[in-house]
């Protein structure tokens, strides 16, 4: 309990970090405490580590002595994890908001990021308890040291106009569409074509983070509960808005610290419109309606009557839709998809979507986004051949035209 009693950054660490390194990792963050505060953090880490070692040795003695091991968790356990400050800092760095670019704000943003993610995790977990799951069936694994707070993503709602020097671009597409490599290529191209005046940052995909922390049974949707799914959809939307706000704040700090830079571009891996594709009426098989989800999100935000158009307006540069490799020249590309997109040597070894599923997803995404966004705000890049470099170059040039269009209208 050293982190809790001694205070400081150690109070933000999870037990998992102590298990893996015997030292809470937030103590190793850039800007970690020095002097007396750093000493308290170090002592707290040692107390945590010593307690864990003692527990391990006690269990070992029980086994050697022939005693029955401690009772195991029920087979139906659905564990949830919380996001440490260290992991949040890594998300920021991976999104090009490093401690080198924004200084002390890096740690402050990491703490806010972990707070809003953990508030979402706790509320999604609460939804299962409210429909009859016992707390021990949905444990926080590992148990995390507080305080974690309950301030959710709705607390960070801001309109896009709150950051006039930061433009946003939504990037979407079916499985194996090239979103990850596309964002990296876009960053390079926009920086080069603007002669260094544009700084480009990448907002990570919210849903993936929630799945990694245990939501919807780690994204498998096994043991499905509608109450959890509703909470997941609502808080994923709120987190999308919160992530964009935090990245916009970081982008503004980076602009101030970078001579010659006068504009920031946020590349959002999916956006606040994404759930439209996975709700009714776009997908009639779904259990949640898009208007109902908008109402729930608006209620949390204190924005009654929230509309789809309100969300679309947040993305001044519109949306880039990249076609999945499951489609080639308008037809099912089974051979190409199976060789490039699935399996141990693929672009994503854990991808589970079949070529048919990816083909179907692509059509649903296109339908949802062409309904939501104005025609002149859409860059839809299809596969006319299997050259990924040509595809990404076409995407970058389309986005550059969008920037020119928005710049002209803002002038």
C-alpha cells in the first residue's frame, strides 16, 4: 500500500506494474519526481514490491506443505483492467505527442487520459453489475491502486472551434484497408508539402483500447450482455471526443514550442460517426439504434438534441475512407486478402475477419459515411491495383486538396 499512503505518482500505478517490474512505471515517466518526492515514490514502490513478494512466498509455502491452494476465481470471471499513467503516456508518444515536443504537459495529459479511460471502464463494468453480475465475477484484474476518479469523457467536450489552429481528419475503412500505414504516410507527406508548417498527430482507435482492457470480453463478444454493449457504445463515443480534445491540447502546446509551425492536423483513427455503421438502421441486424446512441451521448455531455451533423462538423478536413484489400476492382479479392491480410505473416497476425466479412464491412462503412458527410468532404480511395504505395499517395493527394479547400474558405 506504499503508493496509496505515501502519495505522489505512485498512487496512479496499477498492481500489474508492480508484478512485472516491482517498480510502478509512472516513477519512470519523463518528468518523474526528483528529490523528496522521488524518494517517496521509490519507497512506495519498494513497499508494494515487498508485499507482492511476501504473498508469492506464502503461497509457495502452502503448496510445499501440501495445503490446498487459495480458492480460484469462478470460471465465468470477466476481468477488466485499468489504464496506467505509463500506458497512457505511451499512447500519447505513439500519437506523436512526446515529452520532447510538449514538455511537462506530457505527464499532465497522460494523467488526464488514464483518468477518462478508467472512468469509462468502471462505468461499463458497472453496467454488468447492474444486471446481476456479482462484483467478483467482473473483477478489476489486477486490483489497481487509486485514486482513479469518475470524471468521464463528457467532462472534456469542446467544439472544434475551441482550437482554431487544429484541424481534424477522420480516417476509416474496413479490415486491412491500410489505415495504420496510411496515417504514417500522410504525416510524412503533409509535413513535406507544407514545408514544415504543419504538425501532424495521430489519435488512436478508442475501441481497440477498450477491448484490450476487457470490454465486451476483450472484443470477442462472447458471453454477450446488451447492457454492457450499450454502455460500451456510449462511452466509446464519449472517449472519442475526449481523446480528440486531449490531442488538440497537446497539438497546441507543440505548435507553441515549434518555430515556423502554424497549423496542426489530427488524424483520427475512426471518428465520432463510426458507430453509425454498427447500429440501426444502417445495419438492421444490430440491437442499438443510432438516434438512441446520439441521445445517450448528448445526455452525458449536457448537449440535448445532439445530432449527427454536430459530430461531422468537428472534422474540418472531412473523412478519408480507405477500401479494404478484400475488394479489388470492385470484386471479392479472396486470394490477395488471404495472403496479405490474415495469418502469421500478414499485416496483422491477430486479425480474425474473413474476406467475406471484410467485404461486407467495407460496404457498410461506405454507406454510413456517405450518408453522414457532405460529398465534397469525402476522400474515398479504392483499390485499382495491389500497389499500396500508389494507394497511399492517392490518399495523401486527396487530403492535401481538402486542406487547400478548407484553407481557401477560412481565408
